[in-house]
C-alpha cells in the first residue's frame, strides 16, 4: 500500500488552473516568494463537505502538515515549477509518517479555486477522499508576477 501510494503521489497529477489567496503573509528574498501563507483553515470547509458528502470523516488541520505544505509551495515558487520530486524525503524531514499524499496546483487565485480544481481531478480527488487520511495542511506561495503555487499534504 505504501508503495502504491508513493507511486501515485510521486507521479502526481498536476493541475494547471487558477487557485487561492492566503491569510498569512511573509517577507521574501528578492528571488523568493513574494507572498505565502498557510490556508488550511480556509480549505477545511470545502474539503470536509466533499468528504462528508461521500460518507467519510472530516479532516483535521495539522500544524506540521501545514508547515510542510508551506515549505514546498515556497520552494516551487522559487523554482518556478510544480514538482512532486523529493516528496518522500520532504515528508520524512518534516516528521510526517506514511502513508501520505500531496496535491499540488499552480495558478489558482484563491483557496476555494484550488480545492475545487483538486476535487475535479481524478488523482487529486482520490487523495481527498482517501479514508486513511485524517489530517491535512494547505498553503500557497506567490512567485514574481503573482502566480500562485499550491500544496496540500494529507496524512493519517
């Protein structure tokens, strides 16, 4: 099961559509993200509505997962690309146990748009509706030019 999940999340489904604005702004270096924030609280309502409507328990916000999502969103904004590369190592470094999954997106203007996009993508939706997961963290980072990179991390 862990191998299958790692393959699914490692290969990942990239979503290229518009996504959310966040609530926590941080300073950035010249080459780093212009704005970034943890938006797990904003994401919980639409994600949990989807889960409950599909007979699943709601997810709980998790600070460790939120920080891991923020770190990866910022790294993608700096790199200027969406990538699942290094997922297992990032999760281990953050202290996240497996199974775990990662949903990524690029370009959505706000959290609602990001969650909606994930819910409409088969691979992302599978992660959102996985009954093994009980905790979530969601964050974004804006690159120069205002494009937003989104990361969601799910874990039991």
